[in-house]
């Protein structure tokens, strides 16, 4: 392993409660310049994919009764996968992942980052600013320029929209939410009861025969569940018919999965969902903490009703502190936690990572946590709950991976981990094409790789919401 990878993987593997001796089975090869940034994004990407790959290799070996195979993490494959949402093509057409009102804005005393990709988020942003529904970029820029950044943040969130003040790392560290994040590891995985172990028979893939209920939306959660689908799980994504979703986004993250619509507030659909839950092995949620509790999906309720279940909880800001109930996306977390400042220009304009790296990295860490939970459940039983947040991944990037050997820390005033550079990276070798119900799809291969592991998904993505809410077999 390179020095960056060696620094990144062991603390993650330890947080997963895994055997440190298995780390020697991991090697890193290929290019390391595919995600140029000041912060060590390639180290984050490589470590998160390595953790996922090793956890997959371990579970597969346990089920097959063989030694854990070697894991090879290819830098080119990793970089391509972290750019998958930008590289996906349907019949040669690209996808614009950010809407015009999702951007940085200059406020009276700093900068603001907004997220308005969905129509309802756009409408709430405009309403909070006192603007009509057809307001353009110039009108929004004018409205924000007259206000303090934190005022915009508070006003937009109060209206149900999404906007955050851009903070430097020291400002975030002094914020109550930032201080709480700093006390936590990148992830937690805990056993909450003494449910008996579940028998997992021999299988060609680590997750073969396992059923995963996917209650996530863009982007980290779907990255995790498409990885579990690659590894053989029957993944069924459930969405409400009352919230829009992008087919283009599903073209990227729906590979290997099926997608159905259920209104959990309706009696009939809620009954269907309960039947699905009764035989699920894994439940992954990516909504705001507490948002699904009224449907019986609080982790404690799930553990009580389905002992031995693996529950993975993903949020933007963490399930604690004053921001625990806020919606969030990768771009907003970058802005709030100091990353946008660290990646900004000399003139003071905020910048961004070269990929939605918090989303992708957290997605692979989430999949790793599920895989390790399945391994431990098979060995010792117990309902297992994993908790991850984009802010915790951000803290790991800024204050863990970016810390230099002499202890200098970008969050404490030191220089960033590496200078943006590289160039000429060609993702072509890690892109493939196949026919789908929507047309000819180009997509990135999974970077998760180990000896005798799968190289591609068993099925392409379909139309979002078009599948029946049933398990494939049994």
C-alpha cells in the first residue's frame, strides 16, 4: 500500500471491528492522479474502496469456507467509479447533474452554497428569498447578495429548502455541529441484541440469497446498494410516488437493482412493505434521521420486530446535534465543513472536490459496514446497526487523511494535503456499454475487486419505479 492508503485503511478497518491481519492482503496499483485536488481525495477513494473490497472478500470466503483472497485496488478504476455520475451516457447523451440554481452565491459577508436540483427544492429556495417561481440566476444572485450568509442559510432551511453558509475549517470546528462530528469516527457498527446467528449457506457471491431493502436517494446510499447488488444481493429500492426522482441518476446508481414505488402512508402499500420487511436481511436508509420512524423504521423498532437484521443508517449531518434533522447533499457538506474553502482559489472564491467524493466514499464505507455486519452476524448473531454521515467522512478527509506526518492539519491552519495537479486521465478502460430498456448505456465498472470476485452487474438499470414490489424468489 502507498503511504496514503496505509494511513487511510487501518482506522476504517478497525472501526468495522475486523481482523487487522487481513490488511496485508490488500494492494494498490495503477494511476493515482485521477482525482486531482488539494485534499487527498484519491486516498479517501482508495481506502473506502479497499475497505469494501476486503469486507466482500472476507464474507465470500466465510461463506465458501476458503481463505480470504487477495484484494487489488486499481487507482484508475477507483477514480472512474468516483466520477460515475458524470461519465454515464445514454445513447451518447450526457447528464447535467447540477441545476442552474445549485451553485455558490456571493452573500453580503461571504458565500452561500445552494442545492436546487429537485423542483420542490427550487421552489422552496425561491420562496424563502421572496422571489417568484420563474426567477432566474440573476434574481437569486441579487437577493442573496443583500443578506448575510448565515441569514440565507437559516431562512432557506426554515422554508424546507437547502442552502448553507460557506465556512472555513476553523469556523466549522467552532460550530456546535462541527464539534460533535469531530468526536466521532468515520463510521460506527454496533451489535444491539443477542439475536441468534442466521445460517448463510455456500454461495458463489458474498451476498447471494440475501435481500436488501433500499430506502435511499442520491447519491451515497444508492452507491452502497448497487455495490451489494454487484455482490449478489436481491436489492429492491422503494421510493414514494410523491417525490420526483431523476431517471438519469437512476441510470448511474440503479445498476443491478430493481425499483418500486410504495406510499407507506397508505394502508395497502404499507401492508406490502411490511411483507417485504418480514423477510429482508438488510435495510438501508438514507433519509433524515427520524424521517421514517412513523412507518416503524426506527432502528430500535426494526431490531425488535426482525431480530438479526442488519440496519444501515446514512445521513448528511449525523443523527445528533442541532443539524441532525436537516436535509443535506455532498455539495452542501463540502461548503459547511471547510472543504470548499480549502479547495478554493487564491482570490477567495470557494471551490469543490473533483468528484462527489463524500457521497461515493461514504457509499463504499456503507457497503463495507453492511458486509462486515453480515460476516459478524453469521459468526456470532445479533442485530447490527451501522451509522454513517457525510460530515464524518468529510472530517476524516480533512483532519485524518490530510494530516501530514509531522502532525500539521489543514483544519488547524496548516496547508492542504496535496496540490491539485495531474491531468490526462482517461477513464475509457473502466467504462463499459450495454443495452437497457431506455437505450444503450455507458457506465463505470465497479472498483470493488478481489480474487474470484464479480466483474460486472447481473442486470442493467431499468426504469425508475417500474418494478413490482416483490422479492425475486422464495
